[in-house]
DNA sequence: ACCCAGGGTCATA
DNA sequence: TATGACCATGGG
C-alpha cells in the first residue's frame, strides 16, 4: 500500500479542499495557533471577534492589552494561553519585518525560527510553513496518526520528526509537492472528521477495502 | 452528563 | 525518553 494510493482515494471521495481557511498568510498563522487542540468551529468565532475588532494585524494585536485580547479569544478555549502565544508570535513577526522579509528565508531556517517561538510546536510551525509560506512541508497531526495507524501504515507512536521526514522522503519525487502536501493534509482532516472518527463509519469509507480495522 | 476537538509547556522519574 | 497535569470553550 502506497501513500499516493491513499491520497488518490481520498481525493476521489472528497474532492479538492482549497485549504487553509483564511484570507491572508497572517490570518492563517492566527488560525494555526488558535486551533491547537480545539475544534475549528470555535476558532472561527474567535477569528470573527478579531476581525470585527480590526485586529487581524500583527502590529494592532501587539498594541492591544492582553486582557482584551484574551476576551476576544474566549470562544476558542485556552484563551489566556493563546493570547500570550499570539502576542509573542506577533511581536516576533513584526520584529522580523513581516511576511515578505520572513518569506525570503529558506525553509529550514524559517522552521527553526518558528519552533523557537513560545507556544509554537512542530505541528503549528508546519501548518504555518505549508499554508502561510507555501513551503513543501508534510504536516503531522492527531488525525494523520489515527488514519495511517488504522491503515496499518505506521505504528502511531513514532516521534513527530520521524513521521514528517518519512512522509517527505516517500513523496520526494512527486511533481508539485506544495500542492500535494496542502491537499493531503486537508483531505486527512476532513476524512477523519467525517468518517474515521473515534467511532468509525467504515461503511461509507473509500479506504474500507484496504483498511484492516474496517474488517468485521 | 459525558466525550471530543486540526497542541504545547512544564514538572517529574 | 516518556508519562501526567494543565490550559477552557462549544458541539455532539
């Protein structure tokens, strides 16, 4: 079983996803922080709050008081934690000169910089790299582990770096890796949300024939 | 009344 | 390296 086969089946069932949901690269970064262990429906409410407060802007966020920022982030949960993380990320973003300046750096350098920011772990960093800076980085998340684990393609307890490097190596010769990684991660998320949930609905799953845990 | 969600940090062993 | 506590809201 090849990962490209999984991708093809997912794409045939769910179609193109046009991710990330977000108007600008900066909004993508904000969403990546707010969605940490949180349902996207909740993140949407918080982003809407920021938009109506005209705070979808790094410099504007820094000027806002932490208390006000936290209040606007209430719907997305962990609002005190996320207010601090968002503020420090914005401070870095502005200090570094904004999107265009950051975008001139190569991917390993940018990735290391992101990981050095407080509250930015491997998945959040890779969401930002792939969907805001359009770099060919394969994002690993809980859904990726669950799906590939159910398919028997991974054990599930590998470290983040092992999985990411492994996927990027296997897909190294694909022609448009940015577009592929973009769609692949999006398809995994929608597929697991709809079908491969904690209680799977394997009857309506395009991968049922190749999925060991779908056999009854 | 549960369980779950597109993680990350920190303390501990 | 690996586990556990903690952060918190909203939908099923």
